[in-house]
């Protein structure tokens, strides 16, 4: 199983889609308060590998809780708080992320 050559535009598009969903989640109402577009780009990139490797939305919920817990107040981001977003990411992003980021034959 050799690693797949990742096309930059595919990765960029995928990260942008994750960032868009994170902005809709809008922890601490940053977007609502006028945060710039792309406010969650860093978190989106941090989450891509976990989204690709996830076996369930629960795996993604744990990853979101970790990433946002480091960026903000950990007590505000339990896995339960992140469940709805995790389900969307699993359904909408996981298949593309797995196909793009995991070695062939593992998807």
C-alpha cells in the first residue's frame, strides 16, 4: 500500500469545507461577533487526519473536543457538546477525507 499523491487543490478544498462547518458550529460565537472568514482554518487542518481515520462520529467528537479544548476552555468542549458537528463531519467530510488522506487499500 503506497501513499497516495495528494493534490493541493483537493486538500485545500477539503480543509475549506471543514472550516466552513466549524464556522457554522461557531464556538464562543466568534463568527457571530465578526471574526474573519477562515477563523477556524487552523483547527480544520488539525482535524483532517482524525476525520479521515475515524471509524465513527464519536471518534471525531473526541478529536473536536481535544482541538477546541486546547484553543479555548476545555470545559466548554465535552464530546457531548461536539456530537452534532461530529456527525455532520462524519457524514459530509469523512468519505472524501479518507479517500484523499489514507493509503490506498485502507478505505
